[in-house]
C-alpha cells in the first residue's frame, strides 16, 4: 500500500504542478468532477463523486448522463432500462467491474447497472479500447471500473432522499464506524419504489415499470500499514421487483391470460467478495493481491405469455503479483485467475442450462521513464471449456511530445461468449420469434465473438484569453473476426441470431473541447461520429438504433462559498442525437409500420443545488426539460398478443419531462 500511496502522491503532485503552471499563480487544488491525467498510459477518464452529484444519479446506469464518453439509451418502451454504449458498442462488449472484480456479466448484463446505487460510488474509471489483461479477456470496446466508498474514508452517517414526478421515491443511508486501530465497517441501505402509473402518450401501456428494490451492503476494511496488509470484505443482498405492461394489467388476475398484456421481472441476488493486498516491507515496489468473489443471481420473469428464468452461480478468483525488473522504470504484473459460471436457463419450456469454466494466466510489462514515455505490453493465455485455448494480446502507449500534451495509442484482442437470451431480453416484449441459425458452435449453437480494437488519442491543455482549456481527439476502430449478429432488419416478426458472414466494424470519432471562460464556470463540449456497419443477410447496414452523429454540451457553475460554507451549484446538459436506423417494420400492415430512419432530436437536463453547509444540501432538477417524446413507441397496442406487437423500437424518451428533488445530509 506504501507503493500505491507513493504513486498517488506522485500523480497528485504532477497534476497540481501542471495546474499551477497553467494558471501562472498558486491556487488551492480543487478537483474537477471529470479528470484526465496527462501521465497515465491508458486512455482513462475518472468520474468522481462530485460529478455524480450533478444529475439524478439514482443508480450506476444513470450516472453517465453528464459524461460524453458514454452514450445512454433506453432498451425498450416498457422496462425503463437504460442501456449504455461506448465506441458505438453496447455494454456486453465492455468489461464492467466493481473494485476490479468483474460484476455486470452473464445473467445481470441487462439490469445489473441498476443494482448499484449512485450514492455508494466513490469514483468510476472509464477506459477506452482494449483494457488490461489483468482483469480478463472479455473487454473489447473498453472497461468501466467502479470504486465504492471506503469504510476508512466514509462519514459516520449519510442520508439521501429523492422523489420525482414519475412517482419514483428513493432512500439511501450509510452508517460507518471505526473499530479500533485497524478495522472499519460501513453499512449501506438503499430502497426505491415507483408506486404510480404513468401513460403520457396514452397508448394504454406504462411508460415506466412499477417496482421496488431493497439493496443492502456490509463492507469491512482491515488496514495495517506497518505490516503492509489491507483487506476488504463485502456482503451484499438485493431484491428487485418490476411490473410493466398495460395500465389495467393485474398480475394476480391476468398472468397467463390474454385479457391484458403484462410482465413481471423479479430478481434476487447475493454477493460475497474479498480483496487482500500485501506490500513487502523491505521492498515497497513489490506487492501481491488476492481477489475472490461468489455471486448468486436468480431472475424469474415473464413477458405476456412468454416465460424466462435464469439462475447464475459464479465463482471468481484472481491472484496478482507486482514487482520490478532492476529498477522502478521497468515493472511487471503476473498472476492466475479462475472463473466458474453455472447457468440454469429456461426460455418457455426449452432448457438452455450450461456450465462455463475458465482458467488463465497473464503477464503485463510496464515501462515508464517518468517523464515523456510509457507503454504497457501484456498478454494472457486462457483455457475455457467452450471457447477453447486462446491468447489475448494488449498494448498501450503514452507519449508526451511537449508540455501539457499527450498522445496515446492502443491495440488489443478480446474474446467473449454471448449470453444470447440474457443480453437480448427486450425482444421478449414483442411478438418477434427467436430464431437461432445453429452453426454447431458451443454456445447456443453459435461461435464465440472475437474482435480487435485499435485506437489513437491526443489531448492538449492550453490557455485561451488567459483561461484554462483542453482539447481531446479520440479515434477508435473495432474489427470483428466473428460476431453473433442480432438481426432485426430481415423481418418484423422475427429476431435472427447467426454467426457473422462478412464484415462487422465500428469506427468511433470523438472531439472534446473544454474551457473555463470565467472563474467557477466550466463548459464541456463533445462531438461524436459513429460509422458502424454489419453485413446482415439482407445487406450491409448501420447498426440499428445507433445515431451516426451526436453532440454533447455541459455547463457547470458554482458560486463562491460564504463563511458558513453556503453556495449554489448549477448544471445544464444538452444532448443532440442524430437520425438512427430503425429495425424493419416493412413486413407489417401500413398502420403498424414506422419509418426506416428516426428523426433527430434534442434533450436538455438541468439541476440546481443549494448547499447550506458542509453537512446539508437540497437539490432540484429536471430531465428532458423541453418534454420531447417519442409519441408512438409501441406497435400493435390494440392486440398485444397478435403478430405486430413490438415495444423495442425506442429511439427517444417515452415518459417526457421529469422533475425531481432531494436532500443530502451527513454527520461528520
């Protein structure tokens, strides 16, 4: 841990020194909500808790609204589930971890991000491109790692309440206590409920699901700096219940009938994880860590007359050893990890149960001259009972050609097995027939997905009119050697799954320009262009429901604090989303068709926070303030059990304007 503390101190000193030179005066170090380091080898953005407080961040899925690196979309018109994308690819192509332990995967792929309350999060690290081989082989477009609040850093008591015009209410409490010299513990309690029915477009279907969630976490931290030990122990329990469908649907009366269409998605989950690290006392540059996790995930659900149940039991272990080669410029990490997943999966009466297991070893070499150049060269070899034996190479490079400028390059390979039904649950809320074109593969008759990701990035910090500014250019390409194609462009009554025959690629260009025109006023602007093509059976098309052009702007202002620490915080976010390719509806009758492309539209979110003191604040905000709505989001509403029912053609908000308010209180 001494090594880690030393590195953190070094990075903080570097950033602070750079900031002082930019401003040409010595100022008090005030951390930004989104931080980008000039000295980190990977293209990583750190989102701090300060940034998360700028929006209605009820859970992790909603924590990216003010971050231009992540795109947030609704997966369908009924469940209210927010789906994230990076580099134009959906979340299954991301490695999502909690404190560097893979978390949102398998059965939790669709809803897992909504199972992490926003108030629990200390920071989020977003890495573009192929990430470190230490964390696994599955990441293709990037990695998202969430750090929870540490018991040694938490306040004794924290309270957050929240309510919005969509009849959603939320309560978060944290209890923290230090136990002697080496131990500390935290208890996180979260509960939310949506108790009112909303149908803003009068189509007879709920815009957001009714539901309730109970979420508990007990964290324990042991630290003994003198002996070089630090350990974390986490116990979690989750119970999440959702009900959606037609307004008049009553599950006690109408489940299994065709009187009204309805759906219930009930999830229960247990997690236990440990992390233990040791820094060798006489060799602070040498350390080892051991991560272990066990999870039990049980989802019981139905969608109209379709039933879907999945139970996943997982075990994960990872051993990491860190040291140097001759000097601290040359570092390496090596180790072993093991994963076991037992799936019991039923789609109607069909059994798709299986057991997956893998064991792998990795080695990662890092060179850093301490000033202008660093690179990471890593590789791993894995044996998987379904994916076979394979090698995963990764490479990252950083070069600082001049002061306050950084150039980065990355390349790497990723491989993953698709969880076909768990990742595409939204299509259960339609009349589409699932057709798997079996090719003899080991996963649902399909082959694993394999892709290469390449990227370059350049960031330059400078001054305009004596004010701090920053410009970033990111260009990434993902090439699939094989992909499980989800085809909704062939027939409106079907969703086809088959191995890629031809090409599939995703090109992503992002330009960011940030400026602080006056003191305490920060403006972030971002333009993104996506060229994403896949060879479907009917030809090459842009990926459905993916805008080719997007523009983002965020304006943040904070007043100076008074003697009593009173201040105002104001934040406005603007998103412009371009036209999107829609799944085909051309095989439907004219009255049940939508266009080939969606219209472009804009969204504005805003929040005002009044800080009364260091322990108490109130906030008021709004999402989609100008009330843009997709008026027709569900086809076949007159006969939801017929052939033309489809709730997956969602390109824009359905509910419309949402106003929320809340308070935060803490005892220090």
